[in-house]
């Protein structure tokens, strides 16, 4: 198989677009298919449809090697490797919704010889085996199946794809896995070859472990608040131990986004469906839920009843450098504050379009100081650079009362207090 073979990508979201742009950068012709007309139209017009640093430039640079289409036949036409990057959102039961994955099987064209489906979407352990059985029962034993879970993080997705810590390739036999491993040779990174179920589990276990680290440090932070210790120094002290490592030990409002909440819930359900009660993950999820709500008590400590008070949420996206609002902490916070009778405002540099649909009843602002004008308190929800450089002087002048709850521990408590703010963060005295 030639290294520069044409590639198909199904799904033009974060994973699909980054996969497509990065393989095009490596020299492949890539055809990206989505079912969302608006998304394909935006891409054809030279846009991205999503906010991801570096992606627009990469798409532009490789425009002649990239094609966007609504027609699934085009994606399968020339490609022997088709990357499945469709969404697998949570269902009401917490299991992953695999309907988009099954739809891909329904859309397989007859006679696409030598084709391999490469599953980049996060799917429950056992999905690959079910897909294999289904393909065989439809007389498509010729179609190969490889699990190739994606570990990129929004905000740094392009760099994560181009310089990953590892590429995991799970296959039922060596053949199709070898071909997919060849595609990644240009990246020069470690490639871990496994069976399909193990590859699927590596993805879930990795996300669940990272989420566990976050909930763990948040519980330590909550105990720090009771005892007077400083969680940021505790985390530094812990992280210097190489067995622990410094990453994902930042206390705050907890995790959100399109991956951690759904993947932790899906792994918990997967275990439960197989008869195993995953107690640790139950606690990880509960701690994460409660962590966002602690902000309300902190506000009430300074403001008393929140009824009629104006509270500004600084940052609405689930993390900086993305416009993704899926499972963002701001959604829970805004709902809780509205339920307390507060008047809620929101500011974000890139996610206002998404926020408009999701945050009904919240007054949205493009300008940070306009969002703070007359506010009784501000809550740092997403650590955008503009928030890290909090304009104490101007904010102090326009706010009704200078109450600042730093939900991401990004400001210096001494500086905030020197600027005469009533400042609270998470787990720091
Ligand atoms: N976003 C991340 O940070 C991230 C990281 C690693 C893994 N993942 C996983 O990758 C998968 C995709 O995530 P995402 O964030 O890119 O999702 P997304 O929702 O941004 O994009 C999915 C896209 O797939 C399209 N789609 C649905 N059915 C389709 C079909 N039959 N053919 C073609 N397109 C179809 C949707 O219209 C949508 O545009 C998920 O399983 C997710 O868990 C996401």
C-alpha cells in the first residue's frame, strides 16, 4: 500500500477535520463527508465551522488535497482507509449512542474492495467485535476493521495529532492494522498494536483516569478550604513525584466538554451492564457535579441571597481555545444561578454563537467590561487569556461590588486583594 494513498473521513467535527487536515498535510488526498449541510457549506466556502487554533491555516494550506462532500459515495470512492469520526454522544442511560456508527455500516457501498473502516470515534469496548460480526453477517468479510482511538484535546488538537504521545491501533489480525500503522509512520511516534477490545479500553481507561485525577485534586482542594492548606502548592508537591506527575492536578470547577463526562459515564455503564459496579467512577462523577455548585455557596457568603443580584460568568466554553460548549461548567452554573433568582450575564471571546442557543435567559456580552458593568460578582469559569489578565482597576470601577470567584485558580490572591477585591478561589487560603 502506498503511503500517500487517498483517505476518506466520515464526520467533519473536531476529530474528523483535524484528522483530515493532518493527513492532507502529510501529502494524502482526503475526502471528508458529513451529513450536516451547513457544516459542509461552511467548509467549502473556506471556513472551519469550529474554533480550533491552527486548523483554519492547515485546511487552507492543503486545500487542493481536501474535498468536502455530503455524498458518502465520494468518501468511499478512491479511499481504501476510511476514518470514522462521527459523534458518539451519551444517551439518557449514560451509554454511548452508536446510531451514527451503525449508519456508516448501512451506507457502505457494495464492492468497495480492500476497504478498511478505521474507528476513531470513542466507542464502548466490544463495539468493534459487534461491527465485525455485523459486517460478516452482511456478506462484507472483505471490509477490514481497525480501532484507532483518538487522544487529541480541543484547543491543542492539531499539535496533539501531529505529535501524539502514542498511536494505538487495535485489529483482529495483522493485515488491516499494518496498513493503518503505515499511514502514521510519517509522524515518527510510538505505535502500540493491540487487539480491538484492548484499544477501545485504552481510550476509556485513559479518559477515566484523567477525570479521576481532576476529581481527586478537587476533593483535596475542598479539604484544603476546611484546613487552611493551599491546594496549588499541594499539587506542585505531589506532582514532583514522577509516580504521580504534575498534569491534571489543577483544582477548579471540575471537568466538562464533549469527552470526559460522556466517556466516564459510558465506562461506568459498560461495567454495570457487564455486572460490575465501578464504585470509583461513581464518586468521580458525583464529585465533579458538586464541585460546580460550590460556587453558589461562595457567592452567597459575600452577597447573601442571590435573588435580584447580577452575576457575570467569565468564560462560557468548556475550556479555553475552543467554542465547544458541550457539558461546559457554565451551563450548570448559569442554571443554578438563574434558579436562585440571580440575573446572569456571560462573556466569552469565541463561544457566544453556541452560547446563544444553550444559555436561554443569560445576557451575553462580547466586551468583558460591559459584562461586568453594574455586576455584584464575577465568576471565572474558563481561563481565557483575557481573564488571566483580569483588569482589576477598570473592573473595580464598573462593578457594583468587587466580588470575584476564581473557579480556575488563575489569579494571584494577593494581587486580587491588593486591588480591593473580595476574592475566593478553589482550595487556596
Ligand atoms: N472532541 C474531542 O476532543 C475528541 C477527542 C477524542 C475523541 N473524540 C471522539 O471522536 C468522536 C467525534 O468527536 P467530535 O468532537 O469530532 O464530534 P462532533 O460532534 O464535533 O462531530 C461529529 C460529526 O459527525 C457528523 N456525522 C454524524 N453521522 C455521520 C455520518 N453517517 N457520516 C458522516 N458524518 C456524520 C456530524 O454531523 C458531526 O459533524 C466522538 O466519538 C468523540 O468522543 C473526540
